[in-house]
C-alpha cells in the first residue's frame, strides 16, 4: 500500500513516537523511508543542530535504507514556513504517507501557537498519520 513513507520530526517526544510508527509501517510495507527536519534560521548553529537531530533519528531506527533531509524553512513565515517546507519535501519525494507527531495542544495555546500537524492536514496531498503523545 505505501511505497514511500516520510516522517517529519522535531526534537520532542512525540517526534520519537512518530519515528517508531514510521519505521514499523515502513517495515510492514517494505517501503522507502525518509526522515525530515525543518530549521527556520539558516545559521550554522541551526544547521549543525538539525543535522545532529537527523543523525540521532537515523541511529534510532533499525531500518538500513533510511534517507534524511534537512529542510530550510522561511523564518519570516514561522510555522507556515515549516509547513510549506515539509509539504514541498513530501511532494518532491512523492511520499505516499507522511507521519508527524502532534503536541496535542488545546484551547488558547493551540490558537496562539498553532499546529504544524493541523496545517499539514489541509495542504498535503498524501495520506497523513498524526501520532499523539502517549499517556503514561
């Protein structure tokens, strides 16, 4: 069913859970697997930090054939820049499925901060799986 699975991560816990789900589904379907991370400030520190996060993510999966890509989002567009960068990456890579973690914000915090996952729902042209935080 899925041939190309992309997972968009950040440095949060739900991103780690999304990565586990992506690996699991990729193994079931023997699908290609790509991990992406978006930076909003194109500085050397941000590129190094993003590269390190991607490297750690690749090390955490047991799938041998994993691609990764550091995305540069337009910083003046804030969350919209990240959403746009992920949307373009998923389209260009021709992903069948995009997996992303969601912070599960509610109320005023959701209104003020917004949600990359929520915005992706209306922009992405492939299936999307949202991974919510695990309740402990």
